[in-house]
């Protein structure tokens, strides 16, 4: 099994509705996202997937979140934009983009979203 990762970042604001603590107030984070893909075979170039290709796919998913108020995004409608919800959202969108024929041997393993240096959530299926 081969596994590779890319790391991206974005900045956004949110508030957690109904939360009993300070996170109910509007605040922001500089998020770090780690995307891990895997597979059992390499392509004709001896790669699971080109790092650039994986990063481009991830960037297309993450860029629409950058410098936004996450609570106002349609893609997160009716959800509190927690690190867990973001990890699931990012995972599902990247998995959809990897499902094409060019990457049929690659599967998304997990997505980790850091809200701070020591606080993160991970989602996988």
C-alpha cells in the first residue's frame, strides 16, 4: 500500500451556534488541512498520483472556503462549521473529484483539519 499526503491552508471566520462557550462568538482560524490518499499500485510514471495533481484537486475544494464566513456558505447550510464538519465536507468533495478514470487506482484515506497548532479533527470513511 502506498500513501501520500499534501498540506494546504486557508483562513476563515465562524461561530458555533448554540455552543455554551466562547466559540459561540464570531472568531477566525488559520486552518491547516492535511489530505492523505492511498492505493496499492503506481501509475506508468511510478507514482500513486502526482503531488501537483492532488494539490490542484484539493485547492479547488479548499479555495472557496478561504476568507469567508463559514456559517454563510451554502455548502455548510444547516451545519455548525466545526472542524469535524469541515473535515467531512472537504473529504467528500475531494473523494468525488478523485473518482474519475484518471485516478481510479487512488482512494482518499482521510482529511485532517487543524483549527490551531494542537487542535484538529480527522474524517474518513
